[in-house]
C-alpha cells in the first residue's frame, strides 16, 4: 500500500495543483546588464562583424521558418 501511495503522489501532481487553487505569477524581468570595458568592446566588434552565413544555411532557415509559419493558424510574424 505504501508503494502505491508513493507512486500516486508523483504521478498526480496536476490533481494536487487543482486542489491548492493558488495562482502562480511569472517572475519579474530583471534589468539588462550594462556592459563595460573589454566585454563592451568585444560585443561591439561582434555586432559590427557578424559571422557569415552560407547560402545553404539561409535556405534551411527560410524553409524552417515557412514550415513553422504554415503550422500556425493565427500567426502575426
């Protein structure tokens, strides 16, 4: 009997969540950190010189995008 109770507690977490009736709020978004010194210089250089993307990679990204967009009914992107 103890084994059954132990398993049912793990498997039925949705039932206990309905019983508690507590609302879970999202955590607040933290401020974006400001970069200084070497990190700021490195970030700026990466933004000015992006990595090149091959034609095959672009094709694959576009096909993936179109596939996902076709699956979504009310997409706005």
